[in-house]
């Protein structure tokens, strides 16, 4: 009987498959078992791949690496939002060279992660938290949550940031394409490393920080806690709203780091009836997310204040 491949071996197969753009049929079952990535996620904001896109997308979509997705916000009168992102299982060696050069991870280019959709849905459903406020999204990937906030909450200003310059190029493109949906809200992209020494131009500037799935890598915990404290306004109410699964002891270790930086933290498990209903469906055998596990997949609501 053939031995079951170890998780580390399967993860290397995922990387190999992305780099070579080939499919090893024999290993697909194991890869699906170990990968937490899903095309559907919680499916809170209807999304579809589109062939006919606004003309402003044409230059980027000439690349076979890119695809355009149309998001339809489930609220009356909301515009459709178009986001360009990498196609699934498409990576280049220069992506990993950028990781080494800038001391960042490459997850923002991989896909639209499920916690980002949860964050976007929560922000849209709680527009009053963002109305007339200055907002920054950290580690935003393709910028879904930040763009939803800009389009649906009447925020004063939304800054969508990531530490990977390649990702920020996508963010800026997505901002440009959706600019007609933002009304009076000012929206900008920013390359922001959490360990940057000089950010005095934006220190103590934001009413709300948002982020999703930014706590997984423990080596970034100290820098993340530091940047939260620096960016939040020190006059008047301000807070960071994070969504992240527990992921073993990763969340617990980040909370320790946050408290050591003088930040106050609260965690809520049941924060939205609809999201909880879908979570229970996955736990009870909904096979649209076969690798679903609460610890690794269900985002907890983490609220952080100074």
C-alpha cells in the first residue's frame, strides 16, 4: 500500500504546479486535501468571470495571466465592480524574487482569499462604521474590501495598501477602472511595508484600519502590531477591524504581540447571522468546500483599539 504524502510534500507540489503550469493528475486528490484555497469561499458577494469588460481593462487583459471578475453588491442601487486579478495556478519566478527583495509574502497574488470576501461583506453591511471616515486596508491583495468600502459606505477617504509593488499595480488598476463608483470618496493605492521606519506623513491618520488574513505569518506579527498603533488616530474614537481564522496558535501569538504594544483586543465568533449560517453548512457537509475546517477557514472578527 502506497504511503500517504506528507503535507509538506503536497505544498511543494502546489508550488511546482503553479511554476510549471502543469497538472500532475496523480497528486490532485492530495493537493485538494491539503490546500485551504477555494474558488467559492463564503460566496457572500456574487461574482463571475466576465468576457466582455469595460474598455479600460483591455490593456491588462491582453496578458494571459490576468482575468476580470465582476462583483455585484447585494444592495439596491449599488454599481457593479470589476477587479482584475491573476488567473488561478499562475506564478512566475519573479514573484518569489520580489518576496526576497521586499521581505514580503506572495499570498496577495495567489487568489482572492475567503476572509477578504467576508471583510468586504461585513463592511458593506455596517456602512455606518465607515461613513465620513478615513480608512486604510492593510495587506489588501487585489483590493476587494477597500473598493467595496469606497463604493458602498460613503467613506471620506480609502487607502488600499499592500507591501508587494506588483500587487499595488493591480490595486491601482482596479481603482482606476471603478472610479465612477466611488462618488465623493477619495481612493488611492499605496505600497506600505509594516516595518517601514518613515511613515510620518500618515501616522495617526486613520479612523479605521481593516485587514483580512494578515495574521498567518508569525514573523510579521511584531511589525503588524506596531503599524496598527502608528496608523490609528490618537484623538477621538478609532479602531482596527480584522478578520482572520484562528490557524493553530497564530492568532493567539498575534494577540500577545498586540497587547504588548498597548493595544486592546476583542474577538467575536458569531458576528453575522448569514456568515454563521454558511459556516455551519460547510461544517455539516456542504461539499462545495471539501477542505473546510473551522480553525483554518472560519474568520473571527478581531477589533483592536488603542
